[in-house]
C-alpha cells in the first residue's frame, strides 16, 4: 500500500517511491508543489533552497527533453539508413555475385556456376560434387591450373551421363601443387541477382531463385570479370 508521509513540522512532503522507478520531471514537480503546500507558514521554506530546487527541476526537464530528442534523432537516422541501404541494394539486381555457399541448388535451370581460387599454380585440381545424401556423383579433373580464380559450369549430369533430380548439392575442391603437396583452396558459388526481398529480419537477395542474406555475398562481379574453368 502506498503511504505519503508528512513530517511533524509540516516542512517536507515525500511521495512514496514506486519500486524500481527513477524520479522523472513530473514526480520532481509534484514533490516541489507538495513541499510548498505543506510548509509551516510560521517557518516557510528558505528562498535560496527553493531556488536551488527550481534550478534542479529546470535541469532535469532540459535533460529529459534532450534525451527524448536524441532518441527521436537516432530512430530517424536508423530509418534513413535503412531506406538508403534498401535503395542501394535494389540497384544490384542483374549483377553477378560470388556466394559464400558450398551448396549448388538445382531448381530446374539448365546449369549452375561455381568457382574456386588457387593461391599458387596447381598441378592437379579435382572437383567433387555430392548429392544431398553425401554420395559422390560427379568428378571433374583439371591439370596444370594457374593460380587465381576459376569458374566452372555444371549441367546437372552425373558421371554416368544421367540428369540428376532437383535438389541441393554440395561440392569440394581438392588441389596439389607442383611438389604434390595438398593446397588450401577457397571455393564459392556464382549466381545472378534476380531480386531483392525486404522483410522483418532484414534485406535478402534472390540469386538464381534462391534467397540469400547479404552476409552470404562475398563480391559483386562484372559479367566479364571471371576467368576460365
């Protein structure tokens, strides 16, 4: 139960504090008015003390207004930033991209592109493609491959010449240098941005019919920027 207390000399009125709440400017003003109403007429509040409390109230009000203005400014800046980002992202439609994804999605298209990067020249490169059950279905071998980026295109046929069904496939790149030592090879998917989707969880890109987050995009490519494969 809330209890308001008045001291024996009628000088101080103290509103009961609400649990876990800080005093705002309205509560501060209420306290000042209560002190004036309940002061002893024969021993009124000292003018200096009243002026001091009034100055404190003014400072509290100014800080509150400043805080509210900053909150509104931050919110406005956020929405402005989101609007600019969404507008710029929409301009990416039609561009090719590198994807930080080892997954090759067969959604009925004729072929799909992917690539890898060699830190140094490789004497042998083996590309292995697996189905969703982890079974090896296609192997592509390359010899005397120079360092740098290399792009490949898979027509969704396996090693037996059979067209594979729609679904998700993965790939792995193995390479050895001129001394027969295994190399660390980075790989990536390649696709074309078909559209942009704006949702509650942020902006996503539609690449060859599959939805990707912006974090999945490694690089925006020009149509002629990739090498052979």
